[in-house]
C-alpha cells in the first residue's frame, strides 16, 4: 500500500478499500482543521514582529569601537519600537521609542532613523542583523 513513512507499532495498515477510505477521510478532517488554524495565524500575522533593522555605531569618536546600537522591531503594519543602547566607559544608557505607522512621535537620532528605514524595507532574515 501507500506506506511512505515508518509505521508505528500501534498503527494498523488498511487492508480493504473501506479501511483505506476511512483513513483518507480522517486525514481530510485533519487537513481542514490545520488549514483553519493556518488561516487564523495568517489573519493575526500583522501583529507579529516581522521586520528588524540593526545599526551598530560609535557615538564617541576616537574612543572605543562600535559597541552602541539601535534596533528597530516592527510588525507588518510598521508599528513597534526602537531600542538604542549607548555604551561608554562610564556606563551604558538605554532608550526606547515607540513607532506607529512607521513614524515616531519622538525625535530620532541618525542611527535610529537608519535602523527604522532598514526595518521598514525588509523582513526578518539573518542579513538584517549584519553591521550597518
């Protein structure tokens, strides 16, 4: 028969056409259920973070390296936030700014603006996390 996967010990291989049809009907029900669940996920997808933009930089020219960063995280409708971390010898400062419809009500630094644009123009993948 159609035995493409390893058979579990508890599974019975259909021996008649009626048994095979019963298996297919059962599978059809499971496929409909999974299709419904996928549809629900797709409807709610705009609310999930889908876009990232990461910019590393050195805010203190001549001192240290690119230890500071701005990270923009957006959903499918360009809503989310930007987190900026400024690292220096005397400590670390962290700022967060909300983003609504691709814009912030707060003034953005140059690096935050770059991170936001990078996020708005891409979906999450490994290359989005590269420098600059």
